[in-house]
C-alpha cells in the first residue's frame, strides 16, 4: 500500500529578493534500494509550492505532498530542479516527513541550484545526512554518488573533461598553475613568472578558470574585469561580500611622500590626515560603516570614527597596540615579545649550532661567516654566562632571514624607493622567560662593484647608536612583515589549503564522512584566494606596492615553498619541534617541553591542537575501526593521491607526505589540514590591525639603506635629524594608509562567521556517537576560553600581562563580529 510523505524545502533568498507567490520547485526522490532486477528504482517526485504565509524575508518555505509506492524503500537522495525561467536559488534544507510514522529524513543542502536551462546535462543531487563510506553506500545510491562526483570534476557523458572557460554559475573543480598574477598585455612591466609546474618556480595549484592566454605571453592567463571564477558554492555569502571592496583597484605606484613627523602619524588615528597623493582605491571602501550598518550592535573595538574617503581627511580607529601604549614601538622588550605573542609567532627558532653561518654560495653572496662572532655575542650577553653555556642551556634564539632574503637583495634594490638586506636577529632568554634582543645583523651581498657589507647593530644608550638600533629594528620588522604576509600567512594557509579543497570536492562524495568532517574548514577559502589574486598578490597589487619584496613578492614565496615547505611540519607540534621551540617529553603537557615556557602562541595553540586531534580521532575511529576500512576506501585513497599529484605536484616526490594506511595516519593528515585552516590562520591573521595598523610598531617596508652602509663615517644629515631619516625609511603616507585599510579589513570577522565548535553540523548530529564526541570537543573549547582569560590575568606570565601590553587572546575560539583580536573560524576565509 502506498504512503504519503511531506517534503519541506527551505530556501534562503538573497538580500531584498522576493519570489512570486506561485513559485514552485521540482523534487525527485531516489530510493536507497535497487529493484528485484538490480536496477535503480524509478524516481518519485512532485511539485513543491511556495507557502507564502509561512515564509519570512530570511527563509522561504516550499511544501510538496508526494505519494511513495509500496516497497520503495528508504529515501536516500533528492534531486532539486528549478523552472527554466527561475533565478538561481540557495537551497538550505529539504526535510521529508512521514505523518504516519513521524519519521523524518533531513537533506542539509546549503548549496546554489541553477535553472535547468543553464546546465541542462547535470542533475543537482543531494544526499541525506547519513554518512557512508564508499563500500557501505546503499546500492540504490551508488550511481548517483558517482554521477555527482563526475559533475564536480567537469566530466561529460563521453568521459572527456569540460575544458571551456568557467562561468560563474558552474560548480566545476579543477587545477591550474598561478599564471594570472601578471598583466603583460597592459604593460610588460606587469609580466610575472608562472608559479607552479617548473623546477625554478614550484608552487601549489589554484582553481582553474580556463580564461584565454595573454597575447604577449602564451603561458600567462588573461585577467578579467569580472570577479575571477570560483565554483558557485565557494562564493562569499552576501553578508561576507559586504566586508570586502568590489573594485579591484588600480596597478599604479603609490605616492612616495613620507610623513613629516610622528605627530602626523598620530593624526591618522585621531583627527585624520589629508588623503595621500595617488591613493589606492581601497581607501574608498568603508569597512567600519559596513560593520556599524549590520543588524547587530557595533562592537566596542570598531566604535571610533571610520575611514572617511569622501571627506577632506582619512581617519582610522586606533589599533589596540596604539591604544594601550603609543610608545611601545620603541620598546626592545616588546620588539622581542612579538616574536612569540605577536602576529608572526612562527619564525623564531632556537640557536642549535654555533657559529651562525650562511649556506649560500660565497662566490655570489660573499663570505658565509656571520658578523655575530663569539667574542661579540659574549660582549652583548655580559659576563654572567658564556656563549657556549647559553647555547647548551637553550638561551639563544634567532630570527634568521639571512639566506632567503639575500637572494633577492640585488633584485629588490633595482626597484625605486625600497631596499633589502639579509638579516639575523639574536635574542637572549631571561630567567623570567622574557626575551631580550642582543643585536641585529644586516648584510648586503656583493653588488654594483662593491664587496659584501655587513654590520651588527645592538641596543644602546648612546644617542647615535640608539637611533641606528631603531632604524635596524625597522628593517627587521619590515623583513618579518614580508615573510609573515607572503609565507606564514599567504603561502602556508591560504595557498596550500586550496588544493586540499579542490581534491575534497573532486574525490570525496558529499556523503563521505571525511568530506563532512573537513568541509567547514574550507568555507570561502577559494573565494578569498581569488580576491587575493585580483587585488593583493597580483602584479602592481597591494602587496607589491607596500611590502619590501615589491615585484618579486610572489616569486619569493615560491623560493620558500621550494626550500622549506613540507606537509608534515604544518602540524603545530612538528612545527615547534622543527624550529627547536619544543622537544618531545611524555611527562610535559601535550607531550611537548617548550624551550620558552611562557610562549603564548604555543601554549594556547597546543590546547586547541589537542582538542582538534581528540575530536578528529573519535570521528575517524568511528568510521574506520581498522586498517582494512582505510584500505577499502577508494575515494579516500584517490583524495590523498590527488592532493599530492595534482594539488602539490611539484612536491609529490619530496619528503613530508605521510602514508595513508592506518586510522592514525588519517587522523594526523586530517588534523594537520584542520589546524592550518583554523588555528594557524587565526593566529597570523586576526591581530594584524592590532599590531601593524600603527605602522611604526611594524612597518611593511623599509625604503632607505642604513646610513652606515659603505660610509666610513655617519652622514651629517642623520646626526642632525635622525627622525627624518627614519620617517624616510618608513612606509610613505600612501603605503601606510593602504596597509592600515587592508589590515583593518582582514582583521574583521563578518557577522556570519562560523567559529570552530560553536554549532554542530547536521550530519554530525545524525549519529549519536559523533554528536557526543562533538559535545566533548565543544566543552574543551569552552575551557580554552577560560584558560586564556586566566593566563592573561596571571602576573607571572610576563609575555602575556604587563602595563601597556596587548593581551594574547587571538586563539579564544569565539568572538563577536568586527575587529576583536580573537575568535577562531573553521576556515581561511579572510
């Protein structure tokens, strides 16, 4: 006997979008079972009609009454079809209810569906919230599972792949090299090397757009006046899109005029300053008015008067570091503290061997020996401990950008109004676990007929040396800003996550449990990366215009990817061990003994890492009880293989790729990817404005050479007015305002941010054991919030608490929207 079911469809409209009262959707349901002949049972379907009086401006409700024939079996999939004259619709959920048995089946769709006329040869298939490994898939759903993956890969019925230029409404995932950063057809000065696919410039892959090649360089892809393609479901929500400027800006050199004095710098954050000459168009975007116009009360952190591009002045809200202590940028202890509690805690490392020595070719780059000799360092340390004892007791640490930056010094110096050095900064660990800078070594390789130049600058109370030290710190901070932005932030999070996301969608069905575990960690990643290629990392873009590496910025990130990147060391414990900042110790918290006990990023990060691993372990072990389950999962194997061979093919034969044979292997792989998406990215992104918005604290570029370079005596201009010399070295007014605006945008959480552990996914809630594991995960994150608060109130932790210091709270899992300096989203989406 046939039975009746009711299908309820929730559709989220676009802002101010209305649907006609007679609007309908077509629904077709598939059985999880095959018929007696081993064939798919015919689909059953019906028309879902809009129920206007039960709909709201935020969600429209459609209802269909459908008759289910006797013996149809459990419904396992739904196909949603729109009328030909319909606009695209965002299908939130489909819920099937049986009025007699009161059973319900939920389909969490959260996806855009296009009218049949746009994509006539593809069906939009959604599976219920029950997760299945490939071998456990109900027989009636096997073909639909394969069909959906084929559609996502762009496979046509004849087995070939659609290689056309992609259109905004499509949902096809494929790979390409970074060949669209340059714009050689506009001007040859905007030509840039292709990153990826060569020994010289290895790189992860991005999402393929299929745009035609440029006329002047067949290896490069034409840029577009429209937003670059990403699969439709990867696009920002409308709420999120409002947080970013729609105009990609122009590729003009920014004005070079420096600030006249520090009072003028302060005015940026108080009364406002006159707009710079030749300003970047990003200054026309008012991020704070966007936040204040949200349907929620504006958070206190963005209450000050916003940027005002249409008025005679430009004004920024005071960054947190400036609000707490405007003179902290002069502090040597703060300079050191930011290496472990600032926006780049990923580069400081233990000095493991002595003396320091370059690995570069001395013929090309000059003598390999460091200017940090044992005698000099002993003098800087004092008589309380020898250099050898300091190394043995793990008291010497270094920021070492010598070899990576040295390879670009001559290239960068060919660009007007910028300069570069190779640099090393040495720190000493005090008994109270704080760091003190001992000195900065700046090196220029042989060039322009001059021999190698190097010099060590150190803290001093003598007037001239004190100003030289401040200037040397500005150079190192510019180096650190460059490495942070191009490597630690862009390369290691944004860029490396994209191929994982592409492979996930191409190889793991949406009903696969690992797809459902990892999918939140890729939310909006491809869209924000696409935006970056449009405005940030492109030739003449914001990064090239405002950071030290200039037009060699992305090429520089390729060098670091080639020399240093490995998958396994992206896991937090492995990264700490690699840098000598921790060693394995079963008796220590988290199994790691930190070289600096009060290391805020590591201490908070390891709690988050451990919570992630425990949650992922319970999840993975539930679906994969043994090695056999891993071995039999063809989709999982294809996903991991494709990440290596298509996502990171230039690195596929190198070390660092774990094998995938056991549940523990899978736990490590998934935990590493999840950590990069949430913990790593959060730590290096959401406090950018707090620490770098006031640029003397962290300049993005140093534009002039040290006054002692190649001079027997210090120039009189420096002696007479050292302030003007450091202002000339600092970013120009146009550069500083562009960077401040960019970091303000990147540091802001959108009102629809999805924070880790805050809300359970429907597919996780479907299984009681997974739901219970998620509750434990959520409790651990709640405890982390409290632990961070307690640590920031502990007077013994001097790297977290002190007069004028910005407390370290960036890894607190939740946050309000806006610029808050805390909150861990699942994904790399800002």
